[in-house]
C-alpha cells in the first residue's frame, strides 16, 4: 500500500525566513518524487522533483532559494528567503517506478503562509 505523509516545520513565516517540509513516501519504488504547490486562486504548479537516478528539477521561481534532498524514503524541501508569493498549499507527489494503476500519488497538502 502506497503511503504519502507530509509535515512542515512552520505554517506561518515572515518574508525572508525559512522553513522545511518533509514527505515520507513508501509502499513501492518511485521513479519521481517531489513537491507541487497551489497558491490562492492559482493552478497547481511544480516546485521541485527528483528522479530515482538523482536528477533534480526546480521551478524557475524557486531556483536558488529552495533545496530538495532525499534521505532513504524521506524527501525534504528546504525553503529559504521565502516570499509572499510562495504562499500556497504544498503537495508531496510520487510516481511509481513500476507500472501500476494508479501510478501517481499525492499527499494531503501542507499550508505554508508567508506574511508579515
């Protein structure tokens, strides 16, 4: 059974501050894991992903500020120099390596609000 469990250090941060999100994905080998986000009135968008071979991909809007890392089956998103426009619900995403239905899994979402 695939399980996606998310957590965050701080739900409310001030501009310029940092916080870290964690995601534990288990139950099957994953081809891609990462984070997406959905801001108020916006569509869900990619934040950062990493493949099972270690290839990283970041959205242009977070490059240089966010760092994605992985330790066994736990994924971390270190978010530095946060801006108000980073306010969103952050969703952990995992795509299975082996063919299966479904093959994409989402966490429930973690709210991050950047405001002074």
